[in-house]
C-alpha cells in the first residue's frame, strides 16, 4: 500500500521554538527533517541490496566505516 503522505517533511526550528507548520522543502539550515519510516526502510533495503557481500571468518556479513559513510550519503540523497 502506498502512503498518501510526502516522503519527507520539514519543520522550522527557531530560537523561540518549533513552528506549528510543516513544508515539503528545507527553507532554512535549522529546519528539522522528518522522513516516513516506510520510505526510509525501503531506501535502506535498496542500498543494502546494491552492496557487494563481504564476510568475516565466522561468516558474518561486515560493513566498514566507509560503507557507513556511503550509506549516510545515499540516504541523504547525495
């Protein structure tokens, strides 16, 4: 089922507090970004499927610091 809501919303964070309104685009560097959980999970699943599989001596799949940084960039849309 597709959600009938934007993937991300932004709430302005002013020194006096948060605004009661939200918007679809970042308006200021201090805006707080919220992402729908199902959209986040689907995007993460796609990234993990694209990664080469590397295992340690015990057969456990491993990811390094560079993988984590690449994951962060991917999730941020870079």
